[in-house]
C-alpha cells in the first residue's frame, strides 16, 4: 500500500526538506550573472542540450529511469524534461508508439481512495491526500539525474487537448471522491474554480518544497498553455505560488513559461519567469525577436517533421548558434521496454535514436569549446558568399542560411545550413586567425587553415558536406 500524507501537512514539511532531499551544496541552476541569455550550473557556464523521452519518466512505473539517465550521460547530454503526473495520456494519444506518458501503471501525486470507479479501472483519487510513493520516486529521479549532472525541467501542468484526456484525469470530478473538477476541460487552468485552484496550489507547494534542496531543477508552469483554455492570469498565479513557497526555503529556482509553437514576441514578460520556451522553433526567428529580454530562450520540444535525424540535428544547431541556450529534442526511441533508447521501429510523429543523440553531443562539444557567455549573435559578420548544392545526385537546397555567434575579434561560431559547399565572405578585424570546419555528423575536422589578416573581408571556402557544416574561427 502506498503511504499517504494529508495535503494540509505540506507546509509543515518545509523545514525538513534538506533532510529528505539532497543537500544544497551548490547554488541552483541560475541565469549567468554576466549574460542572462545563458545559464550557470555548479559554478560553470551552461547550455542545456538533450534528446529525451516523452516526459513520463516519473509517472510511469514501468519506465526504468536509471537506464534512461545513463544513456543521456553516455552521450554527454545534460537535460531531461518530465511531466509531473497531474496530466497523463492514454494508449493511442497522438499516434505515439509505446508512449511513456500513457502508462499501464500510472503513479499520480494523489492517493487512491477505497472507492472504485476511476476511468482507468482503479479506485478513485482523494485529492486531499498525497501519495508519498509518487514523491519518493520523484525525489529519486531528480537525485539520480543530479548524480549524472543532468538538469531536470519539471513541468507542473499540461492542458487537456482532447476530451478523453480530461476524462481520465484525477482532477476530473468523475475520478475523485472530492467532487472537485466538475467543469469542462477548458476551465481547469483558470481562476474560475476555487476548489481546483486549491488542489493545484497544494501540489505546487508540495513539489517545490520537496525539490528545494536540489540544484539541478527548474519549473515549467504549463506545457503548451496556448491550447485548452489555459489563462495567462492563472499562469502568473502559479508562478507567484512557486516564488512565495520558496521565500521560506533556502533555495530559489528558475521558472520557465511555454510561450508558443514556432515563434511569438513576448511583449509583457512575467517578472517571475527567467526561461521562455518555444516548441518547434525552426527556423529560430523567435530568438532574434526576444533577444532583448536578456533571458534564456529555449527550443523546448521538437517533432512532427518526420523521422530523419537531419531534421532535429539541424534544428538544434540553428537554434543554439542563433543565440538560444536550451535545446530539448523529443526522442521516441525511449519506451518502457527500451529505456536505453534503442527502439527504432516507432510510428511516432518525430525522431530519435542513438545516432541523433551522438550528433547532438557534437553540437554540445562545439559550443562548449567557446567562452560562449561572451558571445552574442553577429550575423552581419558574413557580408556575402555563395552556398551551392554540388554533390552528385543531391537536389539543390531551396534555401540556405549562415548564422554567427561571436565575441568580435576573438571567437566566431558559424553554422551553415543547406547546400553542400560554401564560400563565406567574412568581415574580421586585423589579426592572426585559425579557422576549422567541423563535420556536424562526426565531429571530425573537415578542413582547417591559419591566416594573417589585415582587416576587412576574407573568403573562407568549406570542404564538401552533406546538409550542414560548422565553422570555428579563433584568434591565434
């Protein structure tokens, strides 16, 4: 039997968080003090890059998250995104094969009562009682991630895209003994129903208090709130609840807000939010639109573009070199039966697999090879040039782009997407330089040169490549 704890006892636990959690030996993940577009983790500048499972690591009892986290660490990836369990999916949701968010054995934050009749065949939930087995698993998951130097994005809530998702949720009055949630799915995340709001607040306080002792955590308010009637005033209320809860606790953690699919300019940023998340942010135009916020910008989910690795490798490179600081690719090769990410016969609407994860490790190694905190977008460094499709049998790329992240006069990270040969006319101050072209699929140096430059423009010609290539320019 799962251990239970009354919701009214949550605040009394705050003083003992560090005794049951992990000692706060480090300042939690934070905005870098010298450049708010980037992060600082355990005293070092950080960019977070991953190709992670479909968010069910904690709520799905059949998912071996240790094997999963080992696979991320093996590939040098440093982020995982997980849903809290206040939301779940059902078999067949969104055409996802062996969906980790559609568990056969679902572990919710709330305890089951002795009353039968929940939509999933189990007993109804008692929203006045927490299930400590859930919080034990959550704490261990974050602890295991911490030991592997992996940051956890903990997503507190998610809208109900379809009626069957609301019909199976514990907050629906049909699935709990409290009469809470007697409303439509588009009213769940509003300020309209005080009973629901109190349940949501209590969960946030419990989770935030429990995880306060960890340095490898940040909180996303709600996944894709632009669906399902989620109100902005409700999101601001949840953000304030996080902040108010942590006022009496030792540590402060970053809060993320999911802004849009694709792009959107943030006109009225919530002052409690430090990370602005976008999904399917390709091309990464939203980075330039929101760079003036001086906050972290994230491409927080990929997919729905097909299965080919090139789609998600190039999306990651393009976003990071545009000035983003978090890239979280959605990887459908992780399933309950394949927690190590070896399942490839999936029909899910996206990609994944070890080859993709190894390619994203190359991206991480490339950007970590710079003092990126000192770098900002400088696309004007490229004054011209040509990109050609010249490999036999390859169609010409309809569009090609070149982006530059630079500390002018010291270091330049250049990313070329499209074509398969490039000649870039770059403007550099006088100095001695070393330039090398990096194969984004292998990490190998495909070409290099040293040159003394009197100032002005210089043409740098790439070796042949297949879809994209990176260029590193450093002052010698």
